[in-house]
C-alpha cells in the first residue's frame, strides 16, 4: 500500500548543538525509523583542495544565504544520489550510502532556494576526531549507520507512493555538548553534483503521473486583418452601460486637463503614449504578437470619461497608463508584457478627493472580470507557480478570486480556498472555504499588493487554521511602496510579476 512519508528534523535554535530526526508515516503517525542524531550546522572554516584554510564568506552563517546553516521549512526529497566512485561526491565526505536531495518548497527553505541555494543534501560522511558529526556548508548530516537505516526504510516503505518530504523545525532542546565549527572538506553550496538529480530517478519508484504543463484555455488566436475598430464603437465595449458622464473633471498631473490618450489618429491604443502597436516592442509596426490586437481594442473601448463611486473618483481607465508605468520582475515576452499593460490600462485609477494629489490606487478587479484578459493573465500567473508539490492556492478579496478560480480550473489536481474577510457562522469553516490539505503548503494569490496589510491578514488566517504558507504570488505590486512590518515579519517570500511605478 503506498505511503506518504515525512522526515521530521528538529534542530536546536543554537546550531552548535545536535538535533534529532525521525521518519514518519503521515497517514498513521507511526515512526518508521529513529529518532537519530542530526546536525544542521554550517562550518566557519574549511580546507580547500590544496589544504588551505578558507573562511566562510557568510560570517553569521545566515541560513537564508549560501554557506549558512540548514534553513527551516519544508523540502521535497526528489531522489537519492550515489556517492563515491566516478561521482563528484567522495564517499569519505558525503558518506557511502548516498545523498538525499532536498528541494526547498516552503518557509525559509524556499527563500534560501531563491537566494541561489538551489539544493541541499541529507547525507552522512566523515566525523570529527572526537566522534562528533562534522559541520557542513548547509546540508543536514547524520551518521553512516543512520543514513543507511533511513534510506532503506524510505525505499521499503514508500511502496509506490509519492516522493517523501522533509520538514526542518526549530526546538529549544538540544543534544550533547557544543560542536565544532571547523570542517575538513569543501562540500560546496549548492553541494557538489546537485545537478545530477535532474537525471537520476528515485529508487523508491514514484508512480504518480507527472503533472501536465499548464496551458491557458482557448488561447486568443491572432485575428485576421480587418478594419480598425473605432475607440468609441459600442459593439466593442466590453462593459456596456457602465460609463459615467461625458465631462472631463480629471485633475491628475496634467495642467490642461485634456485627455491625451484619446488621440484622434488612434495610433496609440494602449494608453501609454508611446505609439505602441500592441506588440510589446513599441515600434508601431505591428510585427510583434498581433494576437493582442483585440486586447488593444478593449483598452480603446474603455477610454471613457470619469466615473464616480461615493467619495472616490475613478479616473479615465486608459489614463492609468499615463499615471503609472509598468515593469516586469523577470524577462517576459512581448505578448506577456503587452497583456500586462493592457490589464493595467483597463484598471480603475482611483483618486480620493481631499487628499494628496498623488494619492492614487488601482482596482485590478475590472480587467480580471473580462475573459479575454483573465485567460492570458491567468497563464502568466500560473507560469510563476511551483509544480513540485500538490498545488494549493488561497485568495482573499474580489480580484484574487477571479485568478484563483481560473487557475484551479486549468491546473490538474489543484486545490483552492477563499479566505473570508469576516467569519461566517453558518459555513463549514468560519474563515476558510475550500479543499486545502494541511499536510501541504499553500500559496497565496493576489491581484495587486498596495500596502500588504490585507495579504498579511490572509497569511495569519491560514497559519492560525493550521496551514503552512509557502509564498505569495501577486500579479501587480507598487514598486515604490515598502511592505509593512506586519507582512515582512511573517517571513513569507513574495513574488510580484509586474511592478507598477508612479511616473
């Protein structure tokens, strides 16, 4: 019968001391091997291949940085690499029973992975002259006998189940006396030969079907050439009947208060004033991905006068690109960048009267409520999500709910949940509604992070209800706003796909 296994590692806050580890059957709670001694201590010095002493460049042994202590958090054990022989992992250094490869998926483990600690090992190897376990450069070290027992137990117990996982936690207890900070070998960080894992199948023979690559449903095909749709065409208006009075009381930064996005020659229908043809390259020649021309028309069709909602003025939609500029967090193709700009141009730019003239914020829910933008934006967000563990997503608020529903509808075996702003006494769960499994980490999905307080509240709600939050992925984030302590102190990694900056 397939089993789901977890190696639970408990390390003392003072890493000079040893900790303990156990192999646990997650379904029954049975301890299959252990407890046994482990360390997660990085060395302060080691010897290079010429015998010279090398000082650790990470002087504080910060676990989030290379050559630091073993990071806390959750890992996927992806495979077992053989040591010794022709490999780059000498058995004397890494032990004769192989190295279990740890792939960080949540907590500090994921943060460290994003800081170039691409993989760590769970291995044995050479001891100190007094018999103590020798410090590493970030890996978990155990004794040879315990490594052999752990590997044999995993292989015999998985029985066709999924990859084992490893959780490293901090405890106040410790074992024995303080250990050494000097190592005799340079193991490397990432450790030697970690890329071998990509071509080494695990000996426990995982039988779960591989996750299929996610594709956006019904991607928008390039349209056939046709006449240009006028910007005010009612047939092309994706939100008929939702436009305000035809006055231009917009008091943004321009002095003449004229809308320079509705130019009569319609050469710039992205609203950013650069004469872009919608292909993302800004050359106006239309030789890029013309599949977004429909998206560009959506922008033109919503270049309408001002809307009002209570005390908040909703500035012309297309003027959002005049107020803000957009950057990507990593190199994206022209199509993705153009779609991202289209989403921003369709957003409401809210300005509150009786406040500073630059006090604007964006409402992204409007473009996400339209299928022609939701589909490609969903594909972009999904491409930033990890796929090495069961995908569990949670969202709080209107805008993220569109993204959440679209992602779980297109990703195989994805699970989702909505986090309530206020509890519902009549619901199954008063705060979280969905099918999340507490054994796996959760990714929080956001459409726009402005100040971060709402996102911090979502993370805290999940944690109070027993969930581990792996990371936050947001479609947009203000580049010039610092996250508050209420968010940063939670220690959850944040990835923003697009950064918005005030012009």
